[in-house]
């Protein structure tokens, strides 16, 4: 999704802004732009396409390279095609005010009409340009300061925004505001870096201020003043970003996705650290300590999320019901938020999100709170909106996930859910002996993931054998049914191969009609109580000449009789299997995408963090 960077300080702004935009590239974008205050005016350049294109355009612009205050943007098109005129920054009618905007102004058509009647002429098709003109209109009426005009304009706007605004007549100042779209202010020595994502800031400072919804900041070299949008002063704490520059570099890997797949043993270890206690044989989740009693006695758990995080939620349904015996439902966040769900007293709603900024998941969390539920967050990005708005929660500690396709966050979501289910299970019905068995098995998972990763080259060979096929099926049962869904999603989003994931038994109820000579069908079939059933499903596919790729438990020679290719994962109890069985599917998708020449880190049409509805 769109990215914002702003700079106020002693350095030349251009370098910081372009570097910041590059750090945000992973979020997905189709055009970029920059605007710098210089000598009482604004110097601006923008273009469709890549940031390198923007760099070429500004190469000979002395003002852009000289100014010390500026804003920049990567746009992911919503209103209007990717083009120079639709790219940000946008200016007001006088070209004295420039604005970058993430989010959507829902009532822009009405405001545009009002402004057109007053003589405003628009250059772009965007909602964001309308906001720039509205700020300009109030600025002309009131004669400044800029923050007053921004406040007046935002009072007329409905929708979501993270914005950064500069004015040629107020040198040395950026006004930033947010509602529903993240903005972070990095606080350095005599300088501030504003960004929609911490990765554009950490090169400069680890000290940050997170703006909350309906807050704004007036940032100059003298300081940063924060208020509500109604101008009530707000005192904000400076917090620390834990991410390092090394974590957001590829470190020798061809792509971020591959790096993140291979990081999984380490991040799972980190996610377990301090929580899985093998000495006292128990689970400690500090983030839930204050709500543990409520959680243990809940009669219903609702897990809500989108995409891959929703698949983690589906695994969670099996975990919470079988290990903790808590009735659990999983809801797409986009459906939960709009269908007026019944949330009875005592219900716990848990939002699962890597970014902590997904618009639908955030709205679902707010809906749950509105209805009186205890609202928990399982989130990766520290300080993100979902993390801050949850009543309590657990961080994944997966480190920054830059690849658009979620991989390590998924496994860490499973880790956190498993820990939670065990903690609750033990307090409800689980015997200490059973608990100890799971804890010992869980402690093995990082090394077992390493064993699976060692087969990457072999999985690549399998991918190459089938990569020309345009339709694949992924099938699994029980804990491995959501893994099948996740395998299909990974393949389609990065390789553009059509893939469908299903519970294996559902195949007979329709999708079996698709199976024909040579169609790849991936079975997630480790040893588990439904193993024999899934073998029957494999036979059904073979009878129709499908090509079977099986993910099976080490030592299972029997399955070789039925499958064309077998990838083995180490043995572990069924509730823990998804953490292992998903790894071959991530690698299969990765190698298929690379073989087809796809850019796995920036798949077409996709953005890393979906902050629009
Ligand atoms: C798929 C993928 C998406 C995200 C979804 C939710 O690989 O990454 O499906 O899982 O957009 O994102 P978060 O977890 O940030 O809420």
C-alpha cells in the first residue's frame, strides 16, 4: 500500500526521503513523488513506475537536492490509474501547499463539487488532490498557520488518512495527521523523520512517537508538538523500535521471501523464548497475565483476520477446541465487521495480524470492543494500531516481514496460538503429563523446521516438474486443512498459477471434476488420525491421472506407493504439524514463482499491508 516519508532537519532532505521510499518499496506501489521546500517555494517531481525512475528525474534538480524539509510518497493506485498526474504529492490551487496522503477520502466527490463551484481546477483523478485543495481553501480564508488549515479541512472529511503537508510560506514545518492509516515520527538529534512504516525510520533513529487516530503533529527543527485534531495538546511518549537495519536487509538471499522462509527456525525460537518453560513445564504469556482469568472462563472465542492470518486462525480453531476445549469460531474480518455479529457477554475476540494495520482486521477489533468483548491482538508489528488498541495481546516476535507473501509471520502465529491453547488447556482440562508431552515436542520445532528447509533443492525439482501447469489443488484434513489453503494462496499470489485449497474429503463434492491427466494435486498427509482417509483421497486422484505431491511424515514408506513425489517432515503431534507441513508448501510456491520469472517480493497487484477496505 501507499507509503509516506517526511523529513525536517539539518541534512539535505532528498537523500533521506529517497532512501525512505526505497525502504517502503516492499509495501507495493506503482508511482512515486517528492516535494522539497526551497528558497520560499516548493520543488516537486513525480512519475509512474519505480523509484529509480524518480531518482533519474530529480538528478539535475538543484532545489530538490538542496532543501532540508520535504515529503515523499509511493502510491498504490485506488482512485485513477498509475500516472504522473495521479502520483503524490498533490498541491492546492496555488501550488503553495503540497500534501501526501495514505487512505481514502470517502466524501471527496461532494468536496470536489463544492471546490469546483468556487473555481478550483483539478489536475488528477484522486481523492487526495481534493484534500490538498481543501487545505488550501482554508489556508487562504484564514491566512494560516498551516496546522489550522489542516484541522479545518480534516473536520470536513470522512474516510481514512495519514497525511504529511508542507507549505511554501511556512518554511521548516511539516504538519502530519492520522485517522485509520499509520504515521510514525522518528525523533533524532535535531531532526525528525516521519513515515507510515518504521522501516523508513530505523536507519536514522530507534526513538519514535506513534500518532494515534485523530491526532496531529506540527514538526519543525525546534520540536514536535502533538495535539488532537481539535487542537487539544496531547503529550506523547517516545518509544523504541526494536527492529534493526540488518533485519530489513536481504543478507545474501535472492529475495526477502526466501530469507524469511529460512529465518523460520530462528524466529520460532525467538517466539518461544521466555514463554515455553521446560524447567517448570509451563507456558508464560506475560501479555495475557491481566486477562488470564477472563480467558480461562470464556465460553466462546472468535478469531478474526484476513488472508494468511485467517488461515492461522483456522488452525487456531482446531487448537483451541481440541487442546483447551473452548468453542471457537473463525471469521473473515471483512465479514465480521459488517454483519452485526452476535457477541455475547464473556466472548473473547482475537484479531490476528502481521502488520497490525490491516483495515478490516482493525475494524473488526473495534467492532468487538464496541460490543463489549475482551479484544485481544496477536500481532507482529510492535506499536501498530491493532497492538495499541487491543485490550491485551501477544507479539509474534517474528521480526520485520518484508516479502509481500507472509511466511514467517504465519508460523509464529501458529506458535502463539499453540502456546495460548496449551496455557488455557492446562488451566481447564489438560493433565500435566499431556501438557509436558506437547511442550517437549514444541521445543523441537525450530530444529525440525531446519530439517525441512534442507530439502529446498529437492522441492525446487518438484516445482520445476509441474510449473507449466496452470491449475493446482491443495488438499488436507484436520490441522492440515488450513495448511492446504495456505499452500494454495502462496502459490497463486506469487506465481500467478491458479490454485485451490480444500479439505480433502470435499474434493468428491465437486472439485474432483477438475482432475485430469497430469494435474498437480498436493496432499498434506502426515501421520494423523485421518491418515487412512487421506490415502483413499489420494487414490481417487490417481484414478483420474492427477499427479500427486505428498507432504508426509518421515519414515512413511507406505505413501510412496501412491504419490509421485514425497516431501518428508519430521514426526510431531498433530496439533504441531502445521508448523512443519507449511514449510514445503512455502518453498514449492517460491521455486515455482522463480521458475516462472515472477518477482516474488513484489507480486503484481499486491501490497504488503492492506490499509484500505
Ligand atoms: C498472504 C498475505 C496476506 C496477509 C493479509 C493480512 O501471503 O500476506 O494474505 O496475510 O493481508 O495481513 P496482516 O497479517 O498484516 O493483517
